[in-house]
């Protein structure tokens, strides 16, 4: 039987720390990312690629704000869709090129993905996720008064808007993704965690929120019945007592152990926390989750690198 793998790409797959984010830099990073992912295709696996969008959507928000007197600024859901398109394009083309270079035959398609969230999710009452550019206190206070938004001071760097980060409830384009996979396509989906939408009867409406990309990837992987959720980031393994003298890197953990370590506070919220939670969510229903370094993708699948989470 063919293995279906959801590969969740971290920020470093597209932009490295310290880079400005020129098109050439992002394309070069995406190219090397795709060189490693193509090895999975070469082995005959079915592959869905998901990715983050933080820096890219941040830049789109800056562009919208800077040009707001010339071109109407777009809301966050539309900016999210734009980022899925621009990142999807880069990955789609780079994957095609690497597939062709290997002499393989497979086509690649990006699916603009909406992810349904629950308007009653407690996250809506407690926005936590900072997005977009930094503003002055005066500007921030005006947005709070005029638009009822939530703004927070960010470690002396200025004021930033914070938005809710609700849990993914339904990957709306799931069936389209499945039928593309069945036809042998490589699919890029749920970029940036998906575009958050709420259901009003049969109708959908975009909302101002950000869904964690690892949690959305786990939801997608579970719903399509994937065998493996491969979360690729910038560390080789998950550690206990991370960055302390008693740090130990883990080769594997059971779902139960992962839950316990999580409760003990080993994984930082907003970075390793959601990856371990995503792994728990996926592995609970029987799949294998692996958190590994971007450049050790095959090694991770073969058990030579990364941290495995299973039931
Ligand atoms: P990505 O863009 O891939 O989602 P993040 O920065 O969100 O990357 O998460 C990866 C980071 O999580 C690592 O660079 C590491 O510094 C941090 N991290 C926090 N806690 C741990 C831990 N317990 N073990 C390993 N890495 C951790
Ligand atoms: Mg992250």
C-alpha cells in the first residue's frame, strides 16, 4: 500500500533568519526544500505539502497599510489567500522542476484552502497572535477606538495587532484535496494554517484570525487518513528541558508521554508546543507523527533522525 505523507514546512523552508525576503532568496530556499521533498515522491509516496506564512502575510499587510491611500487595504483573510497563492506558486514551480530533474512524472497543484473555525471558540474572546507591522502607540490606540481591534505592546518594539488563534474544525476543501491525491497529484494545501472561515448555515465567511499551521496540518492529515505527519522545522529533535544544562533530545515518545511532557511545560507555546500538540492529535487516531529538521527529511522517515510520536 502507498503511504500518504503530509509534510508541514516551517518558516525556514521559505525564509532563513536574517534574510530580507527578496523573491530570489525565497525561491532559492524553496528550491532546496523541494529537492529534499522530491525524494519522497521518488519513493512512490503520496505527498501533501502544507506551510507557514507568517513573514509573507506580514509583508502583504505592510504593503496594504503603506499604500492604503492609493489602493484599498484588504482584510486579513484576503491577505492570507494572497500568501497561499504566492507561496503555493513558488513551491508548485520548484516541485515541478525537481520532479522533472529526477525524470519523474507527477504534477503539482496548489489548493486555496479555507478552514472552518467555531465562532464560539474561546480564542475569539482572547486574541493572542500578533500579526503585521509595528505601529506607534497613538496609531494603535486609534485602531482600538475606531475598529474595536485588540493591540498589544510588543517587547519595546512598538504596538502590534493581535488576532484570535482558533482551532481548526473542518478543512473545507478536503474532498478536492483527496481526489487530486487519488489522481496522483502532489498537493499544496492549508497554507498558513488555512484561511479561517465561519459557517452561517450553508454560507462561508472569512474572519480575522490565524489558525496554527501545525494544528491545521494535523487536522488535514487525520481527515484524509494520512499515514505520516512529517513536521519539518529548524531543530533536529524535540528536547526536554530545552536550552538548559539538563537538555535531552528525544528519539520518540508515546502520545501519553507527549501529553505529560506538554503538561510539565517542556514545549514553548507558539513554537514547539503546537508541533507536539499536532503530533498528539494525529497520533491519537493511529498515525505516525515525526518532528524533524528540514534537511533530514528522508532520515526522519527512516528513523535515523527526528522525534517520533505514536500511540
Ligand atoms: P516553524 O517555523 O518551523 O514552525 P518555530 O520557530 O515555530 O518553527 O518552532 C521551532 C522552534 O521551537 C525551534 O527553533 C526551537 O527553538 C523551539 N523550541 C521550543 N521548545 C523546544 C523544545 N522543547 N525542543 C526543541 N525545540 C524547541
Ligand atoms: Mg511556528
